[in-house]
């Protein structure tokens, strides 16, 4: 019998919360979960060498189907040997479907049952995304994990619209599954339903039928207050399949990572770590540090005393402040490297706490130093 290219082992579950430590086996290597995945939208994690991303603790990175379709084109990437060779990343890769761009670039698109008509954000040219085309693009890109084409309804949408979007997502899932061609790629369906528990539960039941290797949870972290996101995860946790990884899409702030893990989530991604780095903000064990601020002008201490990354070993807040305020690329590079290292270290700590006990204590100790963030889910 042929060995499946993907499998997931839950090594230990925290009895109090349902948090899981596992291993996801893929064609390009094993992924220890829970895991934070840095985002490499255009086949690169901005400002960082692939070598440095891996040394920071990243086990898998994301690339964006919509943006790679727009440039350089999926057929060019396929001709180069697929994303792994094209971007020189030999560990696992996940590609999203372009569904979030349907949401985030709404002013440029027109959603129909057949697909989405949209104008390029680059040159205004017209394009038409269907589930079949999305599968063609993702099959050509060659990532290990690919996501179905879905419609993400915006925060604040009424129940009727959220239901229509969910039903369209379900029909598109059927079409994605029929069009998917490669056994060496795991197709993840996506749970939608906005902030309506009945729709979320309906979506989970439908998507689970297609969740052979994993399942995504979309439509959260789109501007809603964090307690509402946690409420949806609480509703979903008892009904999600246990023998596959659960992926909470677009979530990457430290507090949301912790709260997601405590609700049985295994995989996370977000652009937050590198985006705020480019703006001069670091995630540290004592909370966020905005190094461009004047208070750090003569601060010759490391960014984070508890971090062993290249940035924290070799540079001071004063130097980092100088780089950011001078517009030097190195500032964004060093802060990006630190931030993804910080999040990888957080996930490793959560994993160890699940495996060896003391998960609640680990989380409370982290919060005591870092603080608890409010605001919208990110």
C-alpha cells in the first residue's frame, strides 16, 4: 500500500484546555505543532534570507496565490521547478487561495457564484478567478499545503449575507476538490460563517467532509474584537476533527497565538511580525518596543535580554532606532528577524509546556511580563 504523503500525529493533549502538541508529516519535512508560519507573500519573507528565516525557527512559510499569479505568473514558477526551487526554500510551503484578496481588495472586484471578476491592483487589467483556476494556479506553484478558494464576509455583515457567502464557499469547495490534481499537495478546506455560531457549526460540518489532511478556519482576525474571535473558536473546538491539523488563518499576535493554542489550534500565520518590524516595532518578552521613539536614543541595551537572536546578540536599541529613523534597510531586517524568532520561540515554549505539563503556568508567566493586549484580533 502506498504511504500517504501527509499524516498528523497528536503526541499529547492538555487535558484542561484541549491544547495539542503534534507532528505534521509533509513531503518537505516534518512540522512540529503548534506552529507559527511567517508570511512570504511574493515568494519571500520581506527583508530576510531563507537561511535566516530557517535559523530563526521557521518550519514552514506561506506564499500568496493572488500575488504570484499577478507576477511573475504561476506558469513561470512551474517552469522554474515550483516554489521550493524558485525561492530556494526546501522546507514546507503553504499557499493561500486568493480568497482573502477577494475580501481585502473588494473595491476592485465583483463576486459571482461562478467566480470573482477583478482588476489587477498593479495595472488595472481584468481577470477572473474561479475555483478551477485557483486550483490550477496552486497546483502549478507546487506548495505542500494549498487552500480552497473561499469568500470571506466582512466583520459586521448581517446573517443573511454571511450565509450566502458561506454557501458560496461550500460550492466552491466542491469545485476545488474536483479540480485538484496533485496527490503531493494537501488541500485544506476552510470554515467560514462570520461571527454567527450556527453558520460556523454548519460550515465546520460541511468542510470536515473534505478535510483529508487538514482544515483552515477563515474569516476571523478581520477587525472583530478579540473576545468575539475566541467565542467562535470555543464554539468550534468540540466539533473540529481531531486527527488533522487545525489552521487559524491570519492570526499572529502573541496573545492571539496563546489563546488559539488553548483552544486546540495547531497552525497560525500572519504578516504582523514583519510588517510592524518595517515600521520600527519589536515584540519582546516585556511587550512591544517601538524603537523609533526618542526614549531609546541613548539606550545601549539589547532589544530583548531574553532573546538569543542575531539582532539581540549584536545590536542595541539605540542603533536600531538610528537605522529605522534613517530609513536604512538593515533596521527592518534586524527587527523582522527578531520578531519571527520571538514568535517561533513562543510556539516552542507552548509546545514544551503541553508535552511536559504546566501550560497554564507558562501562559500566565508570559502574560505577566508581556501584558495582555486589547483591540481587534490580528
